[in-house]
């Protein structure tokens, strides 16, 4: 035994004298007469109790012998996930090859040098019968299983851990991983073919932000065909099970990824599940990865946009009409019309009745009034029109509230008025040329368009703000036919992370950014540096809707992600059986979290009714609440939440999520040798393919430890330690009462 926190001898003597003195003084003059034996007994109990407490405070540690000193143990882990059904292991299913290898080769050889213990690895490691191995686990947490086995056999002689698997680690996010040097080495045996069976797979399907052309959404589908050469195949897209489109694909080369863009029009009132699928071929061994799904949620409430205009004019009137014609937007406008007799600014306010009164001074009267909007447009207003506090509020509106901000018009950028203000960092472009202007090589080298014309960048061709055509090529063509602008503010280059969507040429020939966007904090920001965009409406045929599409798409993109006062967060992807966590944020009108909020939530499962969802404050509290659930069925789930503070309603929110959008067990069904090699290397072990699995036995013999370090255990870390202290105190108290002391 030794002490983790030992005391020097002189301090031990001082403590001993102190304990004795304390006990003596406690019973020097008792309130009731005591005999010598009685007083000595009570003093001894007091000294013993205090001495044991001091003893435990020094953390005594004992060394225990290993639990087992016999033959070294060899845990044999066998992957029993569903991907082990693939029949590409020497003509057998991977699980059958693993079982045969165990019975015929590994276990008879290991038993000569150690004690094998077979453990099935799926959702969790469990002991298994090597004669009955069934590959039916939903996932494979290989790294977590190795860590759990190391903990299980800690303090025992373990020669090494043997793992038979195809390397498909699909464990839960955040599963524990052992340190590379912690515990015995891992010897991995790969089952299956590194080239994989002939297979066609949908790698992914992603939904972009909605566009205005029939409220359309771009679906990007990635697929791959391996083992079929350049044979063509069809990719189909379905909406809630109904076929929408089918496209014939011819791979450039075997095994090369293919990206296809589908444009769909989701129902704005209901959640729509889009599925990309490839029909299984007769020779295809794995068809579980031939489909993937993505959810497009309904539009929800109208997005509220506040437009602050410097003066009446074409720019104001045309843009306002374009935004007002969008049924998904609710537009409030404040237009500065001049000064009154007292020299103060006067404004034309057009807003709904409950919001108009807060805009009479030209800017929302309070932070709560400002945060009622999802996006703000500042058009042709000098920077000194705003107070520093108002500019700070706008910056917080984007970063903290999660709203969108558009700054446009020459007056807004005149004389670098926004330099040094809180809005400077919010905007996606530098307000001066501190970075030395745009680099032609990256921002438009070879630009030959007339000055003030719009040239869409490659990134802009695919961005939802700029997509006024049905395809990227048509988008570029439509932009090239629009009339030139009157001028453009000479701004600097993009900030890190910002995207320049369109360029223009100054009369001097300089390349200038015209349209740029970026994410800032929780929100989005955009700069339009041009003047007189109304020309795109006035100087084009009446049937041309490019102007309306552009401004409405810009407003939608800026406001689309603005959160509600009650917001719900769910995992992007999940499968049946996953333990998932739903987060709910409750905020007041100033979008400050409300820790004391009362939250009620319900969950509607596929084909079932709404059931209460139990919520609890998240760790750390602060107005975030969480709910845990484990969906067992694939399909569409709906969460509805309401929050209040006392009798005040904070808000309500709805969120849909889809379970079972893809089967992660069969994503790329090839043998993942890279993962198995890395797991073995980091633990000090080795990797081998199934054909050479016999080499593992000799490696285990070399790695078997001759001895095991004794186990260290804290004496105080157990219930008996506290029981001794309580027993001594109780004995002293009982004797005191019996002998007349209180």
C-alpha cells in the first residue's frame, strides 16, 4: 500500500497531537459525570474517527494481483452487421467465411497458446457462439467495440484482440475511441473484396434553396457504377413515391462518380420526400444502396422583409412591386421623402397596422421591432443616417438573430461611409481596395463585356439568387442579354468565405464585383453594387421576368434560414434504431434565450397520431431544451413545439425529419482496408487479408505479455469506507446518550 497524497513525518506528528488534544478537550469537562473507562472509550472513538478521515484524505492505494494469471486471453471480435451478408469472400458471404475461418483455423490454433473468447460486434459487443453467427445488426461500431473490449479485460493477460470485419465502421457519432497506446494490440482480418462486387450506388441526393420558377428546387444526385463498364443505366427521381423524372446515364469510365441536376417543384403546403433510385441489375449483389432520399419541408409562414429606401424613385417602386408580388414574402417599406419645416426627415411608411407605428422615425423603434423581420434591405441611404447603436443592432440582427441583410445603391457606399462601422464586417465585400483590387486570374480574367454589364461567375451560375434560367447555361445567356446598369460602386474584393456571383467592368476597364453574398454568424448578407437595375424591367419585353426573379430570389435567399422564436433542431440523417436528440430553443422577441420557458412538444410518427414528447433543459440550461427518442420505423416524422413564459406565448414551431433516407451499412460495400489498417497500426497490431489469416496466431504469440501490472485501487473508493466512519460516529453518539451526554 502507498499514499497518493502522503504527509511528511513532522506533519503526521502534528496531526496526531492535534487529534489527541481535540479529543481530550472534547471530554475534559463533560456535562454528566463519567468514569475513567467511559471517558477513555469516548475519546478513543473520537480520535479513531478523525484519524480514519485523515487517513482517507491521504488517498491510500493498494496493489491487487491480476484477476487471472493463467493463459493469455484472446478476444475474437466478429462483425455481424448486415454488410457482412455480401457474397464476395471467396464465393461465400462474408459472415459465412468468417464463421468457417473461426471453426477450422483460428480457434483451434489460438487455443494452443491462449483462451479465445468470441464476441459479436454490431450495435454493441456481446458474447457469441462461433457456430451461430448471423449478420443482422443495423450498424457496426468497430472502434467503440475495441474500446469496450479493452475496458472489459483491463488488468488481465490479453495477448491481443482479433477483429474479423469488412471494415465498414458505421457506429454512432461520438462513440468512444480508445487511445492508440491504451491496451493490447488489435490484429485485423479483412473479409470481402477490395474491388467490391458489381454495384451501382446512389452516393447522395441534396436539395438546394428554393427558386421562384414554380417554386422550384434543384436536386443534385450523385451516383456511381462499378463493375459494369460503361453500360448505361437510368436514374429515377420520385416525389412521395410518384415518378417525376427518369434520366439515362452513360458513365465516362467504370467507377467514376456521376452528378446530375434535377429541377423539381415541391408542394408548398406539405413535406415532400424526394427519392433517387437506380434499378438493380441481375448481376448486382447489393441493391440496398440503390436508393437515397431527401426531405424538402413545406415553406411555412411568409417571410417578412423590411426595405429602407433613401428616396422615392424607379429603383424603389420597381423592386417593391417585385417583392410584393411574391406570395411567400411580406414586404414593409420606409421611404425617405424629404424634410419638414423643422429640418427633420419625413418618411412614407407602408406596413401592416401593428408594425407601421414602430417605423415612423425611419428605423424600427426597438430591437424587438427590428427582430420581427427576417431580412432587411438598405437601399441608397447614407451611412450617417443611422446612429452607431442602430448599426450595431443591424449587425446583431444578422449574426445573432439569424436574419438577412442586403445593402445596395451608390449612396449606401458613398465616401466609404460604412468603413469602421459594425456593418463593415457583416458585408461580403471589402469597402475599400485594401487587398489590392480583384485578381483577374481568379475574378474574371479575359472579361470583355461592355462596362456596367453583368457577367455571371461560375459560382453564380449555380447560386439560387442568380438562377433566372432553368439551367446554368441558360442563366448565363439571360444575364448577358440584360441592359447595362447606369454605374457601379467601386468596392474591393471578397472577404474570406464570401462568394462573388457577378462581375462588371468599369469605364476604365477595371473588373469590379457587382453581386456578392456570404454567411455571417447565424445569418446571411448580400451586396448589390450596381445602380438602376430597374432597366432590366423597363428596357426588356413585358414577358421577360428576369428582374422579378432576381430580386425575389435574393429576398427569399436572405430570409429563408431566419429562425423562429421557437426553433427545432433535428439530425440531418438518421436510420431506424438510431438514438437521436431533438433540440428546442425558446427565445423572446429580442431573440434572447429564455431559461425559464415552459416547452410542450409532440411527435407524430409515420401512420400514427401525435404523442407527447418529453423535454428537459439541456446541459448548461440557458433556454435550450432537448428530447431523446429512438424511431423504430422508417418514414416521415413531425415535431410540433410551443413555448411560453408564464402566461406570455413565446411562439410555436413545426419541423419535419425523415428517418431511413439511406442505408449507411451498404454505402460503398467494398472491403475497407484503409480503416482496418489504420485501426491495427495505431494499436501496435497488424492487418492481414482473409487468405493469410493463419499469420495472426504467430503474431499473438509474440505479443502475449509475460506479466500484467497489478491493479491499483483507492481504499476510500467504496461504500465500506463511508460505512466505517458512520459506524464510529454512531457508536460514539449512542454511548454519549446512554451515559447522559447530549
